[in-house]
C-alpha cells in the first residue's frame, strides 16, 4: 500500500499560522536551525499514535510562480516502485 509519509505547509508567514495549528490540532513546532531555508518541523502527535509529521516553510518561488498563490501544501508518498505504481494505475 502506498502511504503518505510526510507533508509540508507553505505560507508567507510561518510564525503567524503556528498558533492556529497549535490551538486547533495540538501540533508542536520546532524550528530547524542550520538549513538553507527557514523550516519548522511539525509533530502532530506522539510516536505511539498512528499518523505522520510534517514541515512548515515559506513557499518556493517556482511553486509560487506556477500556482499564482503562496498558500499551499505538499504530500509525500512512499511507494515500492514507480513502474509498479503506474502499471497498477493503467490496468486498474
């Protein structure tokens, strides 16, 4: 089964949106230091509970130009192989 393993939220003001996600969902944010971009790690719950964690950052310029919007999200899928994934989609 292919599953979502990570997500990212893109916003022009990452610090301004954190209180919403903290208050509504109980998410925790930790700024990742030393990377090439401003990035916050998101913990959505304890490791003992099912679910995934993610990240929060400013939008990439290429995505902003393509979408015309700065607010977006990205989901990452884990799969065994692209060939198998495409084959099952074509025949399914």
